[in-house]
């Protein structure tokens, strides 16, 4: 892997460690993402990307030609209630130091009349969620990605993790580490005050050139696994894309980032132990998981939402959705149904075909779309079958308690009480079962922290053996 160099040509890293916004200024053309918008035109701009607290991009726009017509148009838009302007997203294109700059998904927030030294006194303020500086058509050899809210081990502990990963084309060497010095100070700040902040950096070197979209797809998949291992959403905010003859900076602030810290199945109090477990997770990245990536990604999102929700009912709802996603893709054969769908449909066709008139045809057409819901087994039975097909035992009483809580939430039958010890234990149990199920599908063989048994640390193979020979502790 090439030397780990953070001396980027954009001064992004320098802004980060000095705890100042990353700023760009220039002149560019504003255009709406809809065909007809009232404020298309040329503007001077001042953009700022804030890298801690609330990670966000802000822009101030100054009309280059401050004609009475434009001034009148701006005032009409903002002062006389042109509410549609707030639902329109804008893009701004400019050029800085021979590089194309795009500010994308700009939402205009306010207009004011300023008395300052600028050539125009009309100022429009807005926020943007994405910045691109450089050529997106070119392939890149390596990337430095800046990561928010990644904290492993003691504050200030500097530890590099090195992994070899397979993107869609070629291979990638990945070096993930916490930013020295800055990490300790800033992680403590966001723990105390909330919000988010960049604490870590990830260097990726590719054996074959990758386009920016391919790099983002690769990071989506890689940091999905990081998120799963840390029980919270972890994704890059910014990328420095590197090539021998060109560089590009890409900043994406479209996600709502809030720091959280929850116990995980993957031990992260020790950086070296976490690195070993996560390396094992990567090594077991199976083809089956790759084919079902979209489903499992959504399920892991729901799982993390369940872990991090403040509300008891929401935890039940999100965890239920995670299981429903698995049921839709992983339950093989006819295990979901109480009757054979083809046979039942054949019987209905024979019966209604013998009837005369349009009503019989109409009834048959409507029934065809509802057969699945008529013959689908209860949620509890399908969950049990799902685990049985994966060779995992699921405790009947705890599963039943969770399903009752799920029905109460999903079917709006009432509110759950956080003081309901049985429901709380069943949720903890089903979270553990979700972790076991997902890790087994991914071929994981490392260590496992069992949240249902006071975070007992055990080899995952031993955990699977225990779950196949006896039921878990019941009420």
C-alpha cells in the first residue's frame, strides 16, 4: 500500500484539524433541478462545509448583475410567499483552479438586504448536501475517505487496521485509522454535546482504476459491515479521490449523522480485538450475502434503528421490519404458506371456470392477487421456520412474547410499556437472534458478544453449537 498521505491539495484536512469550516468562493451559475425556476442565473458564492456539531453545507449567493428586474424577482420570491421555491432543489456550477465545482441539492432558505462591501447587496442563503470538485469521468487509483463518529477503544488511542477487500473489479487494500490528537479531543466533545464529527480516516488503494460512483458503491458495502460491527450507522462524509494526473474532492452530507454508542456483538473496547473480528467478518463475505446485499442492507438499517431508538414501540417496529425483510428473501420453498399455492389456485380456477357470467371472472382475478395473504402462515411460524432452515434454534416463549408485542405495535392495538420486563427480554433475545442469523449467512467464525447473556464473549462457532443443541433460557 502507498504511504498514508493526508496533505491533500484542497486543504480539506487542514480545515478539519484546525476545526474551521472548509470554504470555497467564486462565481458560478445557479440552475434549478426543475425546468422552470425563478432564480436561474449567475451568482457570486461563498460556501462553507461544517465538519463538527451538525455536519452541513451552507452557501451565500450574491447576484452578479443586480438589476432592478432581478431584485424585484428575488423580493417577490422571498417576501411575497412564493412557497414553491422552498421545494425546489438547485445546483451551482463553477470553476476553481482549473477544476469544475458543483454544489448540488441546494435548498434556498432566506433572502436579505446587506449593506457591506460586496458589489451586490442582495444575499440569498441556503444549504447544500453534496459538493464535487474535480473530474468525475476519470478513474482513480486510491481514495482517502473521512469518517464521522467512528470511536473504537480508549479516547486518543491511535491504531491502524489493514484489510484486503474485493470491490466489483480487482482488489482493494484498506487502511482504517483514527485521526491522531484530533480524535481524542473531538470525540469527547461530541459525546458530551451530541451531533457528529469526523474522527477517523480510511485509505483505500485499488489494483484497478475505479470511477467515483464505483468507489462510493464499494464504500457503501464496506461501511455497511463497519456499521453492523459497531451497532450504529458509519459512512464517509468526504472522499479525496487520487490519481497520478488528477484529484477530486467529493463531500456528501445527505445523511443525518448523530453520534451514538451502543454495545455490539463485535467487541470494540479493544482496538486490536475489534480489528481481528472485523477482519474475520470481511473474510467471510459470502456470495450469498453479496447477491442479497440490498435486502440485508435494509435489514441491518432496521436492526441499527431498533438498537438506537429511544422509544420502546419503535424498537419493536424496526426489529419486526428487519425480520420481515429476511422472510421475504430467505424463507425457501413453500415454508411461508399453509397450503400449496399452485394447487389452491388450480382448484379456484376449476371452480370459477365452471360458473357463468362476468362476476365469476372478476372474482377469480381479485382472488389471484390475494391468494398469498390468504394462505400465508402466521408471523411466528414463519420466523421459527426461517431459523430452522438456517439450523438455529429459537426459544418458543421468547419468540411468542416478541410476536405479541409486534402485533400490538404493527396493528395499532395499543402502546407498549418500557416496564414490561417480558417484552424487554424478548426484544434483547430477538436482537441477538438477528445477529446470529446474519453472521451465520456471512460465514463469520470469529468472537461473539452475546447481548442476551450479559455480553459473554465466546467463539461464534461455539455459540452456534449451543443454539443447535438446546433452547435458550426461557421465562
